[in-house]
C-alpha cells in the first residue's frame, strides 16, 4: 500500500528563489515547505538541502513506514530541478514502487557499469604491468598543477618489480589518455565492437601516425585479453584489426656517415673528417668533448648525456672503465635492478684524455655533461645533434650513428684480419642484448645474469684492446682534448661580431 503525506503548506506559500536566498541559518535546523511534500532543510551551518517525505509499505504493527528522499543541495540543485525530482518520485510511487529502492538500484547499475567500463579495465591492466597506482599519480599531479613526469614515478610506484620501466609506462598512459579513453573509455568493455575501435585508430592514421595506430591497437587488444581473464568480456574484437590498418612503413635507418662510403678506408676517412668538421665549429668545449667521447665509446647517446662522474672507475689505473648502471640502460625493467646487467665500457687513452679535460669544466657537478642553464640536469641528445647539423651533416649522421660506424668498421676489420670471434665481442661492446646459445633455449631467449657477467669478464681483455684500436683509428694525428677547451664559443644570437 502506498500513500503520500499531506502537504505541509498551501500552494500560496510555495517557495521561490528570493525566499530561498533570504533564508538564514539558525541555532537549530528548520524547514521551508514547498508544494507536494517537497521542502528545503536549512542547517545551522548554512546548508540548504532538498528533502521529500513520503510513506511506503507498512511495518509489523501495520503502520505506514515513514521515509525521506534527498534531492541534493541548493543552489547546485535549483528549485525547478528539485520539483522535477519530486514529480518523478511521485510517479514511481503511483506505480507501487519505492523511489529510494529505485535510486539505489540505478546507482548500483551505474557503479557496475563504471567498474566494467573499458576505462576501468584499461586502468587495472595498466597498474598490473606498470606497478603504478593511478590514484597516487593523480594526487601527485594535483599538487603540481596537473603536471607529472615519469622521472617522479617512485612517488606513485607500488610494485617496483612490475615489468614495465617508468619511461614505457609513461608512454603507454599518455597515448591511451590522449587517443583512446576520451572516445571509448566510458563504454562497457563487453559491448565494445571492432568498428568503434577502428574509427579511433583511423583518426590516428589521418594525422600520419600510422605506427602509433598499430601500437594503440596492440595495447587495446591487451586490455581485452585482460578483460577476458577478469571475466569482464568474452572476446577480443580488435585482435585482427591490424589487417584493416595501413601497413607500418619500414623503419628508417639511423643515418651514419659510413653509409655513404663503399670501402672501409673510405668510411674511416669520412668519420675522421666529420669529427674534424664538428670540432672546428664554434661551440662550448664541453659539447665537443661529449661528441669525441661518444665517438670513442660508441655508447647510446642517452647513456652518454646522462653520465655521472661516479660511474667512472680506475681512471688512473691499469683498467679504466665506465660502468653504466643497468638502471640507465635500454632493456627490460626486470634487468635494471641487477648489477649483473651493468654495461662495462673499457676506456682508451684518448677517452681518458677527454675525461681529464672535462673534469676541469664539470668535475664539481653530478653530471659529466650538465645543462648550460640548469646544472642539476644533463644536456640532451639534441645538443650533439645540433652540432652535427651546424657542421653540415644534417640527415647524414646523427649521434646514434657512431654505433653503426663502430660496428661496421670494426666488423669489416675483424673479417679482413680473420678474427671472426671479434663479432661477439663487438656486440658486447655495443651492449646488444645477449642471446642464449644453449640448444635447449628457444631463439631469442635472454642469457641469465650470471652468464652475462661471465661473458663480460671473459671478453674484457679483448674488449679493451678493441677500444684502443678503435680510438687509434679515429684519432691518429688529432690534437689533444685540451685543445677543444681553447676554441671559440658559439656566436651570440645578436650583438657585435656575428657575420651577416
């Protein structure tokens, strides 16, 4: 049985915005009545909340059960909105249903829908693989005007043993938040179909980011695979969508000056001339020293620019070595926490000369190559790239190209000298991911940390010899590194002396 309590006030005394705004708080809460059981409750703290009293059903004594509905607070919920909510509640009552139960059921349905949304599945999948807490990330971002960086990830990392690195986690999250979740994040994952996903991937393609579209498809597919395991959906509708996308263009080879020459002597001559051209440019001595050290060690540019002085050992001894920690190396996150995977770079006499001169400039700082404006941050790879461009090597050679030069020239040399075993040593010097040679392992299986450490120790004498031979090939007859400190710096952006 359903009944509605009699109106508290006559229609003549219904509320309006003027009366509501004029209502002041008192020592005790009080009510301002409107029509049809709707009233405004004014609290001692000044809050104004919409309520509606009604009865639904009977208790064990046979008396009507008194109930109250809450419609929100003024002014967020206007008088017109409150009356509309009251009328809807009366309509539900007239059908013999309890509006409070109806609201509760709707809220549960909405909560279930949010929990089973593609966004919820994506965030759960992301947290599993990244080890991040998105809640903590958002809290940290709010404290910093919405900005965050993967470099601060330790603040919101809850599982340091998760597979992904902070850099990769950041890349995944940014791409999904930019291109995917705004479009399909609110959709129930079980109801998402391939055409909806294809539409957003097509939009990414249209801006020319074909490789990004394929990468997003892979990530979306991984979310569906997670959803299947979690019981959120029954299948992966995007598993074969790659066939409906434009083919990924062939990856561009990192340009190296050695690509322009046909024989080893020509390649050596080209690299030496390029170094001469770069060192003749007007720029800071630190930048020239950085380029020379990059050429000598053939490390990845990011490993060089982020070098710390604490990473160099035995510089005055018989085995000077640069130990690049695994945490700064390219590779799987699981390897980054083990010193077994540190990259040991044997240093030639020429490299020691560079470091001795560099220490005069930056030895008091943490970074070997600190930024010009902020010494607490290192220079970027673009600093070296800009030097190469100014020297006339735009799209002919990039900082990463020294690795190709070292690999090509030294492998050709090993072949000519009949030293076929040097190929594996050269790969170690380039920090290429070692593969297991055991027949029991499938192709591509990584060697263990202990095996990697054994190989590193076993080949170190030959690596040191090759490092010195490479340095002698490149810098025979070159001026000492100290000369680079005496060259002119770059022209100012404006001012006297700049050629017109």
